[in-house]
């Protein structure tokens, strides 16, 4: 509830407007039964048309006044809940951007999506009802009960008997709905997970003819969600019929009891007062029911609020130190000093005492078998993870002492899996530098060997890229990803197996142009193909997280058994003899 109150207080203006409107609407709603009572008891028996017109005018004015108040309440409610939805969703998304891959994996992408959409929307629904009900209902209950006690005291006992029955029923519903609401959100996470995995891996699913298996997997998740939802909806939909049953029973009892009193000599109860009481009774009971909506929504809303708070309150593991550096004169050196790393859910270290140095203009390559720690190593440079032991230095300063935003602005990262975004080709390249000119975009594309295939597109650089680049080949996506990093002109280029989808000719042409283009930067390359790193200034061979050999291609061919085995499995005798 603290989360919701915090955001409600951001919009005090709408809060006070709502509060004033509530008292206006309450006055109108409670005034109408009194006016009708006077019409029945005073105007109609005496056939006093002037009084009838006068009371009728009052009735119309009060009804209009109440309608205006309701419009104001609905406006304040809609405006506030929409603004809170916008702010809260923005805060959650902003916080997720600070998470490392480790923290994102802890939650799961599907769960993060649910928290950003469904959970935040649940907060919106609660706030919307809160504005309309939280103040109106208590005012109506208290004032209507007071009016019954003062105007028809003989019927007060009837009302006081009905109120506890309604309240007890609501408490029972709240208790039963709490566990169902918690399961509902977990089941929704599961549906999102299965759906996302299926859509992301649709090619694999079809290639292995697992459509039936995926349908069954989704059906299980969907039925689990549906079964729980049906239980929850049954519980919620039972409230209104039970409410009106109790209301009608109370009405029958009241009429039966009052009919005997009205006919008594010197009776203090009139027909108008009986109608007035029935209206007040309805207002009290209906206000309790609407107020109960908050308590019925509360368990599910608190589940959503806890899930959102869990994100907002989580302290990112990768964050800025105090007085982080935001400027460096010229990034000239990169040093790994006894760096070790292990993932939180793994007992064994992935990297062991890694040490090497790189200078501006040098190309350092990493090669090794699958799982040797190559990608993990270069992920430490932009601080996607923090090192477990040792330190990484830029210009002899620990990278932990740099501002994260500034540090990453100095790194051009081309990931192992080429990720593109829905939009134009030009927009995707400009992702590396949002204010780049078209000439800069074209220059980067030419170096990345992407210019020719872009021109073959119907709209050239304005051609649309589908979600995740699904309308492009693997090689085309890699070249656009490379162009995106090149346009940034960083101090460190990181290529994480970024040439794997390129043919040998394109690979060779790209490396030839890149060597001159990146002469003022440090270049780190992870590769599986020896041909992609053969001209590197230093090649580091990793095996089970350890550096087993390092040197130039010729040095390693002469002294490193592992490198020799990799090279001989890929290169011809003629290439090896060069």
C-alpha cells in the first residue's frame, strides 16, 4: 500500500478535487431521499402544487449537482490512475535497464514483462476504484446511518442487523480471494513464458516437429490459469446476487415491520419516511458493497505491488561507485590483472587468474573450445558483470571507478547474437549514435560491408527491419550490428564471434578495412574461426577458463598444441604454410 500512496501523493491536486466532489455527490445522494419523503408526506396529501413544484425543482437541481460531482470524480479517478500507470510503468522499465544479465535471469524475461504490464495495470484498476469509493463510501455509510438514527430511529435496529452480515460476507470473500490472486499472477507468468519461448523458438519447434508438444505445453499452462481464474470469477460474481438477496430480504422485513407501525395511532413513522429509510438502507448497503471492492481487489493488488516493489527496491549488483569518473583524457591501455569470475549460481569459476594487457591500436583475439570462457571474459569489459576477483584497468584506473554510462560510451559491443530493432535500417545503425548524419551511416555501412546489400533493398536505408531482424539473413544482421558499433567510434571494439555468419570473402574484406579504421582503438575479438584472427597482434588461447597460450599466430603454431589442433582442423596445408 505504501507504493500506491507514494504515487497518489504525487498528484495532490486531483486528490483534493476528488475530495470536494465526494462531499458534493454524498450531499446530493443523501438529499434526494429526504426531498422525495417530503413530496410523499407533505406535497401529495395536500395537493399543494406550489410545494410540489418547489420540491421537484430542488430534486432536479440536486440530481444535476450530483451528476456534475460524479463527472468530476470520474475525471479525477481516470486522470490520476492513468498518470500513475504511466509513471509506475516508466519507473519499472527504467529500473530494469539497470539490471545485469544475472538479475534479469533471476526474474525471467516473461515475469519482467508481466510485472511491467499486467501488474502495473492491476494497480491502475485499484487506484481507479479507490478514488471513486475510498472516501465516498465511508461518508455515505456514516451520514446515512446518522440520518436514519435521527429521522427514523424506530428502524435503526433493522439497519444495524444487516450491516454486520454484509461485512462478514465481504471478509470471507477477501480471505478466499487472496491465495487465488497470488496463484493467478504466477500462472500468468507461466503462460507468458511458454508463449515467449514458442514464438522465439518457432523455427526450432517446426524443425523438430514439436508443434503438438508445444500445444500441449501451452494447454496445460492455459488450463491451469483458466481453472484458477474460474474459481476467482465465481467467487467475485457470487457477491452481487448474494448482496441483492440480503437487500431484498431486509426490505421485506422492514416493510412487514413498518406496516404495523404506520397504522398505529400517533405513529412516528410515515410512508414517506419508510421510502426514505429504504433509500438510506440501500445507500448504506451499496456503499458497503462498493467499499468492499477495494478489499476484494486488495489481495491481488498487493501481490502486484509486492512484485513491482521487488523490482524497484532491488539494488543492482553492477552500479556506480561514489564519485565515479566521467571523463578520461585518452583511453590508451586495457589491463586484466588476475581476474577470476564465477556466476552466482555456479560453484566453479568460469575464469581463473586472467592477466593480459592491450594498447591503443592493438587487436587482441581470444579462441578456445566451447565453454572456455571467451564470451564471459569480454562481457566483463563493459561491466555487464562484476569480476569476482582481481581487477580490470582502463588507463591504470579500475573500471569500477568509472561512471557506468561513460564507461559503456567508450565501448562498441557487437554481441554473439545479432539483435536488431523494428524500424528502418538507418535507425538501427543510428542506435550507436542517435545524432549521426546519413553520410556517417553510409560510411559505417560501407566499412561493415553492408552498403551493397542495403542498396539492393527496395527503399535502401529507409527499408524496414522486422522485429529482431527476422526479415534479414544472419550475415546481414551481423553486418548491420557491426555498422552500429562502428558509427559510435569507441575507444574499445568488442567483437563476440561477430564474423561467424559472414562468408570468408566478406570476412576478409571487413577485417582488412577494419584494421585501418580502428587503428586508434583497442580491438578485442572472440572467434571460432582461425582465419578471422590470424592477423591479430596477440591471440590468447583459453581452455576451461585458463590462459594456456598467448602470442601471434606464428608463435602459437610453433608452441601451442591446442591452437595447432584448432588451426589444422580449419585451415588447409597451403594456408598453414603461409
